[in-house]
């Protein structure tokens, strides 16, 4: 996937932070000893977990060296681990296993989610938020742009199909081991500033693997094609801002 760019990802930090806070607010564990942020990125949310539970040992885990370098620089007092999220295993049961906008990058959720739930201590919580906007123009336009240019053969292998199953599958996987299970979706109607803000948003996330697969000239042409499709799908409002509805899935499973 290439090297993650923390600065690009944090361009829309306020909007990306809101679902993380909404997830955090639904966790009812008063005094955890061990808290992990799985897929911590630049560590801004991990720092909020440490503020919420100042007496806990809080650690952030991510596969990106660039993201962790930013996390260590901004939050030197916290623990950071570089690991493949699909293979990561804690040394002991975890009281809060939190993951915001990361697990949708992994395949085989049928095995992944029960495995993660198995790491949670009795009385602990698995709390997950994942983007679920993959059937909206922000994401379908990627496939359209892939098909529209000379880069098609190069990009087709990097284009992921809808990466998540239906919501009921998560219930079926997590209900048996969970004492309580809360699953919901929220659509955030985000008002974004600037030119091509939807394309800039995905440039820091879902679009990145496609851009990484192209050389500089192709990258510019592909991004221009994709940005034009996004402008058509998400026109500026009368005040000059762009309204970008974004669906997210939340899961809070208590063991």
C-alpha cells in the first residue's frame, strides 16, 4: 500500500475524530487496566483513550511506520507497537480493545472478529468503528475512473470490492461470545471546505492504494478524472461548501 501520509489523513481531522468520540462515549468500562487502540494511525485518538482512562496502560498498534513516527513525536508518553493488525496478539487479556476506522482494511472478518473478541477479558469490551460508504459515489467513482483510462490494467488488481459483509454477519459472529452486543450505523452529513474536498478526503484513505500503484504522470491524470466525478456527485452548496454524507458502522461487544 505504500507509505501512509499522516498529514494527508489529518487534513479532515475534526470530521474523522467525531465517530471516534461517538464510539468512545458508548464504552462502559470504568477502570480498565489494559487498553489497546488497534490501527491507531497518528495516535490522536489513542491520546484521548489515555485521557479517558489515566490509570490504564494504553498502547497504540499500527502497521505503518510513518503513522507511528508521527504518533511517537506527538505523544511520547504513550506506548506504540508496529504490527500486522491481522496477526497481532496481545500478551494478556485486554479490558478495552478499541479500533477506529482500521479493520475495514483487513479481509476475512468472519475469522477476525471472533479472534479479536477472544482477546477481551471478562467484563471487557471490543469497540469498533468502520467506514461503510463503499456503495456511495465517493467510492464507486474510483472504479469508474479505473475503467476510464489507460491505467485500467495496472489499477484493477488494487481495486477492492465491497470489503465488508452485511451488518447481520457481525451479529452472528459476536453474539455467541458477547454478554451484550450493540450494533448501529450513523450517516454523518459532513460540510467540507476547499476545492475537491471529497477527492482530497479519499486521497488520505481509500484512494491511496490506487494512487500508489501509478507513476507521477498517471497519478495526476487519474486523480483529475476521479476528482471531476466527485465534483459532479457532490456539487458545492450555495455557501461554497461541499456536503459529504458518510456512513459508518459501530460495534460495541461486552464480554
